[in-house]
């Protein structure tokens, strides 16, 4: 099974984005996921990894929930 981690910047107010990605991943992949974990962070971080493999990093990519789900699909 697959584990997803969403690390998000608390001071930046990225909780809503993190929850949106979490919901989209659970909707798309449901029972194929062991966990979709939210991990608090700071310094502008917003990163999504699937089994340790990065699929989104706000430092490199523009935020797009649908694109993040598409990138995650190859690991699920």
C-alpha cells in the first residue's frame, strides 16, 4: 500500500491547501492508500511525497491540486 505525506507551512496559512490535496487524494485513490498524513512545517514549505518520492514542492511548482493528484497516480 501507499503512504502520502503533505508537509505544509502553518504560519503561511497553507492548512486549507493541505486539506484540499488530502481530500483530492483520498477521493481519487481511497482504499489504495494506507495514510495521507498532514505534517506541520514552517519557512514556506508545502511539499507532497508519495512513499518518500516528491510529487509536489511549492518551491518548484505552481500550486494545482489536480496536477498533484496526476503526479501521485504513478506511485499509487
